[in-house]
C-alpha cells in the first residue's frame, strides 16, 4: 500500500512539474510578446518618440441655488452646472491635441454643418511649424477677446448675456504668429454656426431670408503681455455672413491686470448683426399674443468690470459688474431704430480653497440682475424684470492623470 502511494506521489509530482514548466514558458512568451508590441503612436512615428506629455481631467461644478424673480422666491434646488471631460497633450515635439466634451449640453449627433455633436466643445490638433508659426485645425475656440470669454468656463459663476449667447466653439483653422515672446497675432476662419440656419436662430426668420452658401466667420486677433506679463491685452475683429445680404461684425477686447494679490479686468464686447443671432431683443416681443419673428439690424454693446482680491492662500473674494445695451440701428419690419433693452448685473463672491495648490473651491455667490425694456419694447406688451440668486457651490478640477 505504501509503495502504491509513493508511486502515485511521484507521478503527481511529475505532472505538476510539467504543468508548471509549461505555464512558465507560456508566461515568458506572453511577456515577450507584450514587451515587443508598440502603441499606435509608436507605429506611426516608427518608434522615434512617444507622447511628450498628456493630461486628462474632469471639471465639475455643483451648487445649491435659491432663485428669486422681482423680489419673490421662486425655488431652491441642487444643480450640476458643469461636468466636462478634457484630454490634452503633445507628441513629436511639434504636435499637440486638445479634446473636451461637456455633459451639460444637448447632444444631437446629426448636425449637418460640422458633423459633430454639439456637446463636443473642443476637438483640435496643433502643429508648431517653426519658432513663429503655429497651425490649429478642428473644433476650437473662436478668437473672441475679453477675459470672461477666454478664461476657463469653470471659473465663471454667471456669464454676461453677450458671452452666454455667442458661438464660442466652431470648426475651422487658426494660424498664429509670434511677433516676439510677448506679442502674438491670430488669423482664423471658422464656421459661424454648428447647424442649419433655422437651428441657429431661436425664433422664425423673416420672409425672404436666404441661407448663406459660405457661413464662415473670419477673425483677426492680437495678444500682448506687458509689465512682466502682469498686464494682458487682447483685441479682436470678426466678420462673417449669416445669410444672403445679412452679415455680422464683432469687436471684442479684454484688458487684464494679473499680479497677486489682485486680478482685475475690463472687457468691451460689441456686435452689429443683420439678424438677431443672440435673440435678446427679439425675446422682448415674445408675449402671450404670439411668437415674434427674428429682428433684423440689431447691435449689442457690453461692458464687464471685475476685481479679485486674494486675501490669503485659502480665501479669495471678487466683485463683478456688467452693463449691456441692445439697439436696433436701422428701422425695419415695423420697428423703429433706437434702444430697446438695457441690462445690468452685480455679483459678489467668496471662494474658499480648503487645500493649498488645489483646484478644489467652495464658494458663496450672490447675483442681482435687472433687465430694463424701454418704451419702444414695452409698447408691444413686454415688461421689465429682475432676478436674484444665492448659490452655495463646489468646484473641482479632478486630475485623472
């Protein structure tokens, strides 16, 4: 009996040894195959250079908002104001990429003009041609100026009406030229809308308006940095066609002083539009009597002033004021030229940074906004109004890698 057990043990040991040897050989083969495999980028570049750097982050903003209209309490609710996924990086020293998608925007996968879902804000690739020239292609920020417009949206608690309604991200090309280390020029051509002309406007178009066959927007931009880069100036001119015989012109500029503990800026934004792309003046006539037609020949002018003061490593406060006007510059469609809308808002905010050198922010934000419609607008049945909002929120940019 003991001899049989001994024999069986020897047979079992031999089987286990063979199995372990086979597994070891297979694992070595798998390891060799894995180590010899190349990434797609390595194959494209013949293994000469891998990714120079890459970052991924999730931008998140949520708040408890208490809203009031004309001094009367409306509601209070928890809201997620922004969730955005961002991936950016560089490779081969001369190339870069930037992708960003917002999860707070309506997504329509069947957009006929740029063939890209509206929730995708950025999908662009950059190419550093030489020391002075840089080319960017894909969906990118339109080179409008003004600090509120170009700063990361996660830092803005409440936008001006102007910046809240402009087509900030469009597909196109941008050529940047470095004059020197402190000055740059940008020459950009983009679409001026993402979809059809009917989808671009909130209200029905006037009769006889024909779609543009070249719905493009051209922009020239200058950036300048002075006083050890504490003073930042950014100026832009844009021109494009909305529809046949209906054009749009923008002049936008930002003037920034950024030297701790202060951050201050004054933005000026102006647009002259053959058709009311923003819909702000047209909405003044949106009453119970019927839906208005998109107004022609409008212009908007906005002034934004802001001052931040960093009290300490953990605390920042700011005050912000916005004044906006909306005019009709040429009588048409039964509407006289003149001023129809004046809007202003005041914002106060305290931001607490629990951790040093972190993008985690807890904030308390107060907003008062007044929309005043002139007699030219109230004659059609519209009325002025104001709103207030108190927000206790949290902002965090989560670095994934």
